């Protein structure tokens, strides 16, 4: 395992301070605040340390304050209920005495039942697509006047290998439909611990999800003229999968209003099994004058995908 993967596993390894109290490190990914997927992933780790014999099936989290990337995060777990089939946990992520995230997570013991799922779309295989970091390197070479903030955000050494099916240069954004697909996996082989793979999947599920709601407007989350932030995040685990094997993330958005956009995603493995579903509402507030914004807002070209 290379250094980057060791760092990922270290990020998802929490220090136990008390029975229901944990502490996790932070990592600077070049944004304005802590990456939301890190807090969600670590909160899942904390909750999982208080449950035995049951698998997580859903989480619902609210981002309350921006996380400080220079400080560790303390996770406080409340063991709300352990029933015959389900266990419920509430997790508070805390920095400097204030909650930055509040999450509910539910766990379920495995049992037989009915099964159906959405169909995985046909897309090119991941091996035929360029990694995100290679695309970014080319885009930056073509934009010598890029701002330091944008450079830091785009070139952060991420733990996950993302391969967009239809990449769009964020330094030259264009209006498009809300639908998007990308393959992703951890950048190396992880240990076999199933908890780690679920938490890494939760970590990756925050990447680019809000972007689906921004696509029709040709806007980017790091623009100085935009205030963009995740408000909440929901994730449902349907089937187990390895986070170090290719997974397809299909995202879209079916609503935006009142400076908020709603995005949703489905995650499939290469065999077409539906692994997880996600949803997120985010703030996408234009910082331009309202009149100018209204004149510049036009409908995106529809995409033929269904």
C-alpha cells in the first residue's frame, strides 16, 4: 500500500477518547473549508464502532458550520436504540465546542426479502477514460492566469481516482444538462475490512454531487461570484461492495429554487448491481446583483439521456 492509501486509512481510523467519544484528524484539500465527505466518512466510522452484527443501511446528515481543516474533529455518538432488527445512532461532529455536523445513522441485520433496482446506464469502461488529475493538469496548462484558490482546489491530492465520462473543464465551464456519470475507486488496494469500504464510499459520495445542480448554469463551486455549500447529505447502502474496485456514480438534479439545488445519485458496480443511492441539497447563491443574474440565467441545452 502506498503512502496515499495509508493516509486514507489513517484518516478513517479514529482515536477512542471514551466509550462513545472519538477524535479524527483533518486534511486540507484546498477548498474553503473541510471536505464534507471526510466528516461524513468519519462520522460513519464513529457510529460503526458502537454497533455489532448489523450493517449500515442509511445516513442523514446536516452540515451546520464549515469545518476547520487545521483542527481535528471530535465525534460524539448517542446510542438511541437497539431493537430486534434495527439500531439507531446519532453522531455530532464537534470543533471548538460547536457542532459542525449532525448525523443520524441506521443499521439493520441482514435478512431475505424482495429485490429490484434501477438499471445501470451504458457508459464507456473506466480504463478507456482519463483520470481527473490528468485532465486537471492539462486544463491548468491552458490557463496560466488561474487564481491560487482555484489551483489549490483542483490540484489537491485526492484519495480517490475519479474518471468522468464526459469531462467539462471547470476553468471554462459551459451550460449543460444535469445528468453526469463518473467512475471512481480508491487509488490503491485497501484492507478487507467491510466497514472501511462503506466509510470510503461515504467519503467519495460527496464529491461532485452538488455539481449536478450547478451544471445548467455553467457555474463552479469555487467561483468568487458564488456561495456554494452542502446543506445536507443522505446516503442509502443497498449492497456491499469494495471501494477499491470501480464504481459508477450517476448524478442528476431535478430541482433548484430559492438559492438551493437538490442533487441525487446512484452508485453501481461494474456488474450492474446498485450499491448505494445518495441525495444532497446545497446552497448555490449567486453573489452578483439580482438583476444581472436574472438576465444571465438561461435554460441549459437538454441532454438526450434518460
